């Protein structure tokens, strides 16, 4: 801080002038700082402004960027669950129509030709099921053909370890076993006898129904056919429920991440951003001091002139 020296009658070194000059330099620096903060909106523009605050804000910013990435990952996972659920709902509707055809065929009043026509119509629905399976794709991967499994990063722990969520729709996976989906919707090989986890059910058999052999639409087999189709519908519904449960969890995680990102941004703002009102007040104060320092400097520079009167 400046110390008052009158300089007495010395004119070689003008201490009052130096004090005024130093004060002016300090005030100019303060004005420059306030103007920088007002122009950038940031209280911390370099590490020297607040060493501890700089470290904390950069750490929070890095984590916030990671959480933003996790939020995008959650969005992608929700896309997968949405596509899967839509496909399963569509398949469920097609299976219901196939079951309706089988139920109609069980009517003893129908002739052989009518039952064959119902079977062929139902087989077209089964072909559409295969089309749904083949066209349900995300990121170059089939979602419901029994081969899909994926992990998504949905968060990070304190040591930056990944927190992941898995969607596993593989054959014989934990989810598949739980929902009796040992073989998903494998209609590509239409000779398979395990559709939607129902052993012995092959939708390709619908195309084998003929006037000479009603096959799964015969009087002796129709009851088993209806039971198998009902089980297939139930299994598809269970898988859709499993996927729906994952989507609910993803929705909850999405809400959490959005809230965390907002809170981190608030913390970063509190540390890093400038209080515009305060900075403006300090700028006005510094400008007044600048003017007074200039006046004081001018007056201090005039003081040695008074001693020249001693030589007159």
C-alpha cells in the first residue's frame, strides 16, 4: 500500500507524484480486469484469477461433458427399446390374427377348402412376422432374431469407472430363459420347430396344410396348435414387458442425468461466472478512482514548481 511522503523541499524525487502514478496504474489494472469480466461474463478467465476455483471448475466441466455423453448413450438405448417394442407389438398382433384363423378353423362346420384357405392366409401373416424380424435393425444389428446384445454407458462413478446397462435378447440369454424365449423369431429356417420359445411350434407348418392333409389344422391337432399359439403370444408379451421395463429404467436415468447436468452447470456458473451487477459497480468505482488519481498526479507534478520561487 502507498505510504505518504511529502518530499519536504526535495525536487529530484517527487514521491507524491510516484504514489499517485502507482495508484493510477493499480486503478487502470482494476478497470481492465472488470472490463474483461464484463465482456466475457466470466470471473475466472485464467488460472491466475482463482487457482483453486480454476481446478474445481475444470474438473466439474470435464465430468459434465462425460454426463452429456452418457445422456446421448441413454437416448440411443431408448431408440433400441422403442424399436424392439414396436416390432414385438406388431408381431403380437400378427400372432393374434394367426390364432384367430386357427380358432375359426376349429369350427366343425367349415369344410376342408375353407380350412386350407385359412391356413394359407395365416402363413402370409407368418411371412410378415419374418419380414418384421429382418427389418428391425439398429446400428447394423438385428434386434429380435435372437442374436442381439448391447451395453450402453449410462453414467460414471467417482473414479470415472463406467456404469453400463445391458440389453440382452440373445438365444439362451438370462432374459430369454426367463421369458422362455429359447429361440426368438427364427423363421428364416422355416423348418424350425421352436417358435417364440414354444417347443414343437413351427409356423412353416401352416403352408403345409392341404386338402389331403390338414396337419396342424386337423381335428386332432388343432387344440395343440391353439395352445401353442397362445403360449407364443404370451412369450412375446413377456419379452415386450422385459424391454418395456428397461425403457422405464432408461427414462429414469435420463431424468437423473438431465438433473445432474443442470446442477453441475449451476456449480460451474457459481465458481466461474462473473456477477455482472457487482462487476459493474466495481468498474464505476475504479473509474472514479482513475479520475481522482489523474487529478492527484497532475497536482503532485506541480508541487516542485513552488520551490522555484526561492530562486527569484
